[in-house]
């Protein structure tokens, strides 16, 4: 009989967070930029330039931010693993004691905890300590390039929506971009919340609220500055 394989929502937390954050930022920031410029009475070409510039700058900013952030996490993990590797080489007995105490605090009796510690250290001591002492696993290890690429790609996909809509409906760009972006944000929020096991309605509402607030603010600024310049 094949082993039972359970899939948990926590397994997709990493990529889901990066994808949702990237797409959400792409829609909100670019839609707000396009709405603000369009509300000022700018020509179609100017709106397009602003939108594309926002897409490129935002995607690169997301990539850089994710890379730096996750690289810092990776550096910390590598430093902890290097220290653990050194301690295992210089004092393996103390490290076995430490691992056994961890298992005791999780509910194993002293003898069984010692046996488990011995067997796991005999198989792969560093992996055992990385997982049970440091909380570092292969599946959840920091991957800076992967995080940067995912954030940049999802930002670009999200940002493309308001740009395309503004081209198709320039005369009503403010309204068209706002409505389509809010619908997309609501769908994105609902999808992300549902995948994470939360209420899709709550996820849609909170993303839509902040998106609407951002677009309203930039539309007001664009209208005020456009009126002043005109």
C-alpha cells in the first residue's frame, strides 16, 4: 500500500506570498500611476510612457527588494549552519545532548529521545540539527534569485493590465482602469485567501479597499495638478 501523502496549505506559503505581493503591487501602483496621469488630462502617449516606466521600475524594484531581503535570510541561515557544522566537529556529544533535549521537550521520554537523536545524527547530523534546532529545511530554505524572479514576473503581469486598459479606453481611462483593476484585485485577493484557507470575501475586501484608496488619491492629485497647470 503506497504511503499516505498529505498536502498542507503551509507548503505554498512561500511562493503564494511572493506571487500575491508582486501582482498586487503591480496592479495597485501602476493603475494608480496611470489613473493619476490620465486624470491630469495627459495625452495617450504620456499615459502610456508613465505606465510602462512604472512597470519597468516597479518590477526591478520588487526584484531588488526581494533579492536583498531573501539574501539576508540566506546569509543568516548559512552562518547558522556553519556554526552548527563547527560545533558538530568539535563537540558532537554536546550536540547529541542538545538534540535529545529538544525531542524531550516535544514529548518523548528521555531514553527514546536519546535513541532518536543518536539515529538521526548517525544518518545526517547537520540536517537533523538544521531542521530540529534551527528550523531550516530544504523546502523552506531561502532562495534569493527565485524570490526576485517571481516577484518581478508577477509585478509585470499585474502592471500590464492597467496599461492595456488605458490604451483601449483612453477617453474613459480613469474609470475603465479603476474598475478593471479593482475587479482584478478582488479576484486576486479572493484567490490568495482561498488558497491559504481564509475567507475569500475578506481577502477580496481588504485588497480592494487599499487599491481603491490608492487610485482615488492619485486621481485627486492628477486632477488638481492638471487643473493648476491648465
